[in-house]
């Protein structure tokens, strides 16, 4: 059922520009008087609030190009170059792949720009478009170049590229591949565990609860029915090519899944117990899989998941149950593994290293290929090539979905599909090399992303495919955090683990994904069961992935799992504007925000993840219209890396958190030229959105808002709520706007795949609620100001704002002024006298006159709290630094 209501918002915007212009000087005088009584504190030159600011402090606002993506789908330029200061020593060197037969590359690396020095590093006949020196390079300026060879015929050298190494950066020296191969054992088993570890491993786990669970599951796996290969054919044909492909993928994957987990359980139980029943059970399954046609229903082109699961289980069986195999069985397994794995890895070489995204490969297949290579090294000639490529790929590209700040751009749902790869492979390399592959900036900082984007007892941030499937943090996420805590000794993660287990009434021993790690690497007994929360801010920007998370009361040091009710009052505000754009499982939702109250969605992205690529997915769930952002003339952002956003500014204070998101490059072909969104969180319960919009033509600007629960019309506002709280939303525009409420999707959410819930019932996808505000007359420039007040359901703390006069609001002790006249310079001033707090944007000249200090940049954002000053000017994400250097040969502010 569809319900619509139209309204002219009362107290409409036509009065904003006429009746209250006289208030501006009054407000300015009030704010100036406030700051005249604050204690002076000089502002250091270039001081900003972001911890990474020292690598790139802008002299003002930055405009990134609209026609060049920060993360192209295929690499377009060599990196590093342009004098970039690299962040790790040695840095990976990457260049565009030449996708033709018989291609190889030569490379030169030197501190001599003429490459004539004898110390010049030479690498010839490289089969892939990447190189890692593997040893620490001397500080200073370095030069490098490469050339392409086809069938041995040399093409001229590229131009020379330049980068800078500072002595202070992280150092990460790794063995060269030939040394790694030498360190691989010749004996079996060598992968899940080594033969030297087995006696102590078995003795230690005799009375282990998790060992008993594994053995019980293996007992059941001994008796599984082996499916026929024909069961991998779809039972449903579909009405078009898209549906036929989806049904074929599902059937192929389901066939492999039927035997994959039972085989892995049996392999692990055999290693744990030395009971031949389990080993022979695994061999039975592996030999059955080896008979399947590699060019049939489990071919990688039908389902690369199915293909990889099969060669992986066969490789693990070969390695772990080696002593139970006859020579004939060994040969059969090696042949089957060789055909499938070689085909997969060769499809990667001189291709995959240059691709920005390939979700399935990074989720599982890279890891499965790597383990197949190690398991069969010395027995399959090509295994050395596989491992050589995959080792270099790991060093040069991980983390592919993030940056050094620790985030994951594909969102929390698909992040969990990478947990195993992100732990198993670096731990395996550490076992082989004695180098800690987890000791990198991303692994050290990912704990903040884990906690802030998905707190205990809460829904997740709401970005990326599958976010709607997630409620409380699942057990595999908790187990992933537990591994990182074990490996990195991070106490904040210990707190997170305890709180999540308590909130979900979960037991870590029930986790399957990382059970083997816990069995293999014993945890110290008597761990602190009252871990204190420390080291995590209430708000953080993950600039490399373009996401911001803000909390009013994420936790306090005294909050233990016995007091989880305090989480019911946490307000979580999230914002996305990503340099990665909207490719793969990411959505076309640059500059979109979500608000959660008490861990439940209040104002949130809408739609359902039924299946990737269907009408609802493409037309609503992934589309801009399904998110809390902007449409221009009914059009949204494209599904590409070309349409991207970024987070230029972020400030976090005691009373205020602030972020500026820029989606000016996210609306190609629409005429939009500017979309900057300022998100201000006045803690603990007020969210402000201030939008600057411009186009090359008069346009209709749709301001979108979604909620899982009904919107109700109030006086001059709309309300919604959840079981813990309520929200009151007011919106003003620079010209008159009208609002429309609806509660249906277009396209509708149809469960044509008959997806089932955990109880085996066909899933239902109920309607949600949506409001669209749009200006009544088309205009080229537009401003919006939204005020969202939040409060608990039982205390009626959400009340209408007092003193609503034109461009200003008075809410409690907060005074809010935002310039809505689109012919005037965009600016705002927000202040709270009792808290001695103010946030200003492009207003610093008048705000700080008569003070002993002044801001560095006239267009900066400034937060003052009790005399402490934080100033934010635009800061590029790290990947955009390289792009800026290519285009301008310098970074903003000459901070090279």
C-alpha cells in the first residue's frame, strides 16, 4: 500500500530571505561578545584536528578533478611518482598492465637519476606489473623506470619517476621470493600445521572444549552423502540471461559447499587426533571431487567460488593426509589441483595486480590459491610460479579495500568475508619467514574501524551491500577481533570482544571460522575479564575509505557487560563520501548519512539486498535514491569509480564532532558542479546537515530521508522513532520546498530468488518510509539546513526548537546560524555559551577579531571549546595525493 502526503513546509523558506535579515548583525554581535570573554590560546600555524594532517596540510579548499578517478578500475599511472613521500620503506612499485600475450617487464631503481650508479637495482623479465625491493632503502630521493617487452622485444623505457623516503617512516623488510621458497618445508603436513608441532598440539588439546566440538562435527562428516556432479546444474531456468546466470552460480556454489566444510572438518580432526577414520573420510571426499570435470558445472567461469573450494579442499587433503594416500591417489589429486589452480593464477598474472577491485578473489580465492601453492610446492612444477606471484601480490596490494587508516570501503557485511584471508595468509607467511606480516599500519589501526563502525549491541554503520542483513556483531567478527587482540595485544579489542559476547549471549568456542587458530595457538589462561575501554575516540574519520563514525556515548571506562543498558542511549551518526566511488559492493551514496539510536536504525539507508544486480538492487538499494543524500532533477550518482566523493575535513571535540563531505564529482552527466555536505553532531542529541549545491543549469534538488519506521507530520517538522527513541526533523531551503512522504520502493523488493531466513522460511521484505523535499522552482544554486533532534522515548526530550527565526535556530543552549541565501558566501556559526563552545565555517575573520590569534585559512572550519582551538582545512586521502601530484606536480600547501 502506498501512502503520499504533500505539504508546503510551514514557516517556509520564502520568509528566510526577507523577514529576518536584521538578525544577522545581532547574532554576530552576540557571538563576538561570547568569545571576547574566552581565554586566549594561540593557534599554531597549520594546526588541524586530524592525526594524519602533518602529511598534507592544505592552504585552503581543494578541488579534485571530475574526469579522473582516485581509484580507477584498472591502473592508469605508475606509482609512486611526482616526488611523493611514501609511507612505508620499501614502497611497492606499480604500473599499468599491458594485457597482451608474452609480455614481460624490466625495471630500474636508483638514487642516481641517470641510473648509471653501480648501486642501481635491476630487475629484468618480470612477468607482472609490480615490484617490491624487499629490503629497506636509504633515505632520500629515489628514481625508477620500467619498460615493456613482448616476446623479448624491448620497447623504450618509460619516463623516470621520483619518490622520497624519510627516515621516520615505517620499515617493512621481507624475504625475497627465492628465500621464502627455500624456507618452505619439504615434509607434509606443512600448511594447517607442521609435523614438528603435532605431538604437543595433540597433547595440549586433549581436554579442549573446542577440540571436542570439532571432533563431533567430523564424526557427522564421516557419513555425508557424496553428491553427484549433475547436482551442480540449476533446477530453475530463469526468465532471462541474468536470472539463468544467477541460478547457475547458486547451483554450482551449493554443490561445492556440500562437500567443502565436511572435508575441512575431517582434515582438521585427523590432524588433531591422528584417527585414520577422519583422514580417510577426507580422502574419500577429495577423490570424489577430483573426478568432476574442471570444465563442467564447477568451472571458474560458472562459479569461481565453487572452483576454488574444490582445488583448495583437494590441496589441503593432499598436504594433511599425505601419509594415507597411495601414489595413484596423489597423482590424481595433484592433477586436479594443477588444472584448476593454474588456470586461476594465470588469469591473475599481469592483470589482477592492476585491478582496483575483484571481490571474490580477495575474499577467498587469493588465499585458497596461495595455500594450494604452498601445499603442493615441490610436487607441482607451476606451484613455484603461483607462490611467487601471490606473495608479491600480497605485499604490493593489501589492504586492497582500504588504506593505512584501517578502514574497509566495501562495508561491514563484505568485510567479514575477508576475515579469513586477512588473518590466515599473513600468519602463514610469518610462520615461513619469521617476519610479522601483521605489523603494518592497517592492521594496527583496523581495531578503530571494527569498534566504531559496529559497536557492541548495535546495528552496523549501514554502508555497502548486505548492511541490512546485519544486526548485532556476529560471532565471526568477534572471533576476528579476538585474533587481532591475541596477535597485537590490543586492550580495546579485548573490551570489544567481552561486550559483544555478552550483548549477543554468545560463546567464542562456537565460532567455526577461527577455531583452528585458537587450537593451534594457545591463549594464555586467566585473561582479564573486566577489560577497560581505552585508546578509542568517540568519533573518527577514515579518510582513505571516506567514512566517518560519531558516537555520543560509545562507552565509558566503567561500562562493563553487566551494564549494557547504557548503550541504549548511544547516538551513532555515520557519513560516507568515498574515493572508491560506487563500484562492486559499494553504493552510489556519496555524502549520505545514517543515524542510529540505542543501536537501532532511526534514519537510515533503505531497501534490501535480495541479490546483486537485480532490479531492486540497481534501482533502489544501491541507487542514490535509496540513501539519505541528494538527487538533481531526479538523477543520482553512477555505479562506478569515476563518480566518487571524499572527506576533506574532520574535527572531533568534547561537545561537537564535525565532518565535511564532498560529492561534487559523484554526479557525472547531471550538470551538478558542487555538493558539499557539512555534518555537525552537537553531542549528545542534535545532528545538523548544511548542504551547498550548485549546477550549470536551473535544477530541482531532492533532499532524501529514509527510515524503517513511519514518518509522521508534525508542526513545521516530521518525526520518526524506534523502540528506544524518537527523532524530530526540520528542513529549510534557500527557496521554498515541498515534502512528500511515501512508503514503497520503486522498483519493488521482490524475493524472486526465494531467499530464506535462518528458520527456513521465505523472507519477507516489508515497506519502509521515505521523505523527499524538493524546491518548488528550479534554481542553479541551493542551500539546505536540516536539524535533527534525538531523544529517548520515555523522557519526551525532543521538543520544538525555540526562536526559529529565518536562518537561525535556538535549541536549549545552542544557537545555530547558517547562511541560506545562496547568493551570499556559505557560512555558519554554532555556539553554546554555557559550554563555551563554538563551531564556525568561513566566519573566522569576524569571529576571531580582537583576539590574540587568527586562523590560518579564511575558508577553514574552526572549533573552539573553552579556549582550545582546532582548525580544519581540506586534507586529501592518501590515494588522492598521488593523483594531485600527477596533475599539479605538487601537493596543496607545498607539503611534499
